[in-house]
C-alpha cells in the first residue's frame, strides 16, 4: 500500500484560501509516515513560506483528492 503525507494548507495572505497538498512517500509504511512527518513538514514549510500548514495526516495518496 502506498502512503502519503496529506497536508491541509492555507495561504498566509488569505487564510480563507485553503487546500490539500499530497506528498507521496514511496516504500514507507503508515507507522513510518507518522514518525517521519515532522521532518517532512519542516522541509515543506521551508520551501513554501507563503503557506501555513493547519493540519496533516498519513494515508493513501488519493485520500487527499476530491471525488
């Protein structure tokens, strides 16, 4: 089963503008995702300074997509 870190992010300039960002983690089990999430979140935040992470979860890569 593929696992992804699913972030809920909001724009700093417009906090009402929120969306989900799905970060695939190939070859990682769900428990490893939970343990490694902090480091991945820090890296993502540093690379995207105009966005704020408001929530996160580990799950299937398509769990963050709207149907």
